[in-house]
């Protein structure tokens, strides 16, 4: 393939990836609103939309990898850099790469925020259930292996004189 055709193909992939990341960003913001509102139906819809965008992004990642391997480059970040250097020596796609990376970082941050909110809610529910069924632990500690252990209360100690 001609470097110019390769550059055009890579640019199309980057444009589609940036658009998919923009949609994912919007979906993650919507998901956050639904989490705050405790809107289960809205969360389900957002989850389905999120999955569609992740699938689209995976398809684009696969296409980008195929483009790299078709030209004899590795399918990792290094191979992509080498491919871009070959087909876009002037660096005209650099801004597209930067925008894609920025959007991907924002999506990662939004997803982590949503995950933290879900985790906090789950811990709160576990605490409330623990208080109801009597299995409530007063605290959690972890040992040298990183395994968590609930704090125990009321140990029986036997002393001999």
C-alpha cells in the first residue's frame, strides 16, 4: 500500500475512534447522572449504550492493528508510532493522535469515577445488610498478603493463676 493511502486509512481510523470516544464520554456522563439519581432503568440503557461504544472501539483497535501488521509493524504502540512515521512523515496526524489520547484519558477517568461511586454504594448496602443480619464487622484489616479480615469482637481469653 502506498504511504498516502495508508495515511488516509489511519486518519479515518483516528477520526472514527475520536468520535466513538466522544460518544462514550457522553454515555459515561449520563451513567454518572443515573447513578446519582439511582435510576435503574436509565442505568441499564446507559450500560447497553456503553457496551456498544466499547465494541466499536475494540473493532477500531483491531483495524488499527491490522493496518500495522499489514505493513510489517508490530500491533503495539511502538508499531503504531513506526507506521505513522512512515506514512505521515510530516506529522500532520499528530493532533488527531493527541485528541484521541485526551478523550481516552477522560473516558478512563469518568469510568473510574463511576466505578468508585458504585463501589461506595455497594459497601454502604453491605454495611446496612450486615447490621440487619448481625454479620456486621466493625472494621476491616488486611494482612501481609493483602487479604482482608474483619475485626473480631469479644474474644474469650482464659487466664490461669
